[in-house]
C-alpha cells in the first residue's frame, strides 16, 4: 500500500492567498472610509462655504476667517465670480469702493482690496487676474506704503499666486483641509446676526466708524512711520502698466483720499517730502505711459472734516466710507446710483495739486511758528 504525503506546499500557498485577499480587502475598506470621510468634509465645507467661493449668499454673517485669510480667499473668489472690472488696492479700497453702487449691469465688478497691499503682491495678483478671470479694466488705488521697499509682502501671501499650482491647491484646500473644516465649523456654530455681516459678495468689507480714542491710538501706530522708499517699487508699477497694455487691460490709477490727520502725520514724522515725491514720480510714470491718474490725497472739504464716530466720510484716519468711494468712482467716469451728493474736487493736472499741497504745508508751518 502506498501512503500519500500531505501537500504542505499547497497548504502554504492557500494561506498566503487568504492573507493577500484579507490585506487587499483591508486596503480597499480603508481607502473607501477615507474617501467617505473626505467626501463628508467636502460636502460640509461646500455647504458652509467659509471663503464664500460657491454660494451667492451663505448662511453665516460675520466671517473672521475670511478677514484673516483674504490673501488666500480673494484670488479664489475672483476665479469663481469672473469679474471684468477690478478695484485693486489696500484696505482703503477694500472698505471704500463698493461695486454695488455702480449703476451698470453690463459688467461684473469685484473689489480686490487687500489689507496693507504691497507692490510685489499687486504684481502677482494682476497676473492671477489676467490668467484666471475676464478682467479688462483695473482701477488701482495707490497708497504711500506701497512704495515701501522694506516689506515685500504681508503674512498670508502665497508666492505661487498667479500659477496653476496656486489655483488647484487653493480650491483643494478650501474644500478638504483641516483649516477649511475648522473655519466652516466655527461659522456653522456661531449665532446668526445679519446686522453684523461684514462682507459683500462683490468683495467690499463693511466697517463701523471708530471712536475718537481708537482713532488717536491707531494714528500713533500707522505703518508708514517706518517706511523706506525704494526705486524698485516704481519699477514694479511700470511693469504693471506694461503688463496691462500687453493683455489689453485698461488701467486707471488714483491716490486714495488720506484724511488731514494722516497728511499732518506725514509732515510731523518727516515723510511729507517723500509723500510728495512719490506722487510726483508716479505722475511722471503715468504720463510717460499715457495712463490716467487722479489725485484725491489732498486737503479738501471731505479730508478736513473732523473725525468722530458719526463721520459720514471716514471710518477712521485711514479708511474713507463708500459714500466717498462712490464719488471717486464718479470722477473716474463710472455711472453711480443716485445716492451721493458731489463731494470731492480733483483734477488730472498734477502740478496744481502739488502746488496746493506745498502751499498748505507752508501755511501750517507758519501757523505753528
């Protein structure tokens, strides 16, 4: 009789196959659970929309996250809104130029104002707008700090802005990141209060006037006091002008209407001559490239109104109200809804404005002496 030996090799292979099947099943289940989790996160952040990218009117009111991350959120908002007219500048533009006051339904307007915007950042944002939106016109509000060479960008700015990586990574981050989930949850759990809504769909950030005490405190800490002017910033402005010409984008420049107390602070801190020099140099650049420019940074009936909590022209020393912003846009040629009286007096003749600055500066010095 012949005895059959057990097939040990076959038994080992069967066990190995079972182990492989179990491992594959575990991997598939893990991937499935991960995808399910990410889908849930994306669905939740899409519903809350913490960076206001998808909805026309989200349920939240006051959005602190969007204020902190505007250098992340606003470029993505521009992609989803697809404007063809852009209001670009610092927080003065962000709070003062309200696209919804323009009486024109034939264009899509968007306020791309950014806190403490620097000229290198402006270059990147304009390239971004050129690539990923329908932008054909840019109104660029200029401020003294933009020509400070000691700071290239502020926290939150992504050097990849203007590239495909920024757009792809940005939208992924807005949907399935820890930050997006945290920001969405914060908004989801806050109590609704429509009276405290701080942002508009068109990019304007709303603000209430400051008290006199806060105004005095803010004036002492304004960033221009440490500013160091740089020739490179004027070169970047020329690069912006050339870029807009190459891409058939109409560019209009204006100096923001700084309040009298800011203008006085320029003089008292030794920045007055530099302030005038910046405006003169920018005017020369604009003239050389045939770009329109307006100077609202003068002493006039609006900028000399005393600051207080009920001031209808200024929120504080830096930020003018949309009422003033509407008049700026009117001077630039935009049709404005009939809500404002004529406020500002300006001229495209820069020499007259410069002479007026010099006269007023000399007069104030004589009065103090």
